[in-house]
C-alpha cells in the first residue's frame, strides 16, 4: 500500500519480470500536457476520457530467461515494448539506484535482427524519486539495427518537474511527473529530439506516459505522438 510520503523507492515499484498491466493507447491523440493548476502549487491531469483510435493492450515485463539475447545482457531484469508502433523491446536493469536501459532488441533473432547496446546504460528513472530529483546520462549506442551496423549517441535529461494527480481509466493517483528530453546525434548531426512525460505513482509505477512528435520544441504540447494510460 502506498504510504504517500513523497518518496518512491525500489520497493514501491512493481518492476519485476512476469508482471503485466492493461494500458489504453492512442496514437496522435489530443491532450494538453500542462494540465490544470491545483492547490498548493500542484497540477491535475485527466486522461480518463476516450481518445480517437484508443486500443487496450496488455503490456508485460518479459523475463530474460531463455531469450536469444539473454547472454548479451546478463544483468537484465526484464524487457518490454518501447512503442506501440514497433515490436522492438527495451532491455532494462532495475536496482536501488533506478531503472537503466541496457539495450534494444528485436523479439527474435534472424537476418533482420536488432541488437543495440547502450554504453554506459541510459538512466531512465533515478531512485529514490522525489519532487527535487534530476538526472542525466549520455550513452554510445552501437550494434545492429535490422541487421545493419549502427552507431550513434543518445543523451537523456530527466527531472521531476511537477507533482499532483493523474486520472486514468483505472483510477486517480497521486503522482510525480518525470519530464525527459532525448537527443540522438551522430557526429555533429542531430538525428532526433523527443520529449516525453511519465506520471509515476507509488506501488503502481508509471500510470501514464505521453510522448511528443519528433523534434518538438515546446515545453508543454497538445498533440502527442502516443498516449498511454493504465486501464481496468
């Protein structure tokens, strides 16, 4: 049960292999990430309403055991789908310091496999998580993408920028909002920038995620590329 002390620790995250939950997902939906001002300098967000093109999907944390990539990422805790528009899996490690992205792989090995490694691992979530948390990481990403040799750099800059409540189809949660800016580069060329928000609740983990269109320039936006929220 959440103790609502404003700090989220490892034991208050259900990030273990074998767990799953249903999320309602919409692509190119409509949602103002700024939310609404509430009391005590907090915000309210509401993602309970139906979005055009909504679809429910069970998302789970896959165990590394028996996978074709297990030996490549020996310290992995689980793998999970990164985007509803792709079948690629993010391979993650979870410990008391947080959640780190070790690599990205295709579900199956073969002539068109993807097998990318992050060096060092990208820090996705820092623990313990509080209203003042901020962190960043820069990783060299290398390996195979659709069986083509690939190399680039990814920089993640993250912070808890708001606290408040998030209403989802499953229910309403006290949350900390994590804002993340991703920049992907190759040499002097910028290949991609992307902004995302994750609303984190004690004992539930991420109850909602919103990702921007590519190269979004506004701090808050209303035309997300993907909206994902916890559903019954």
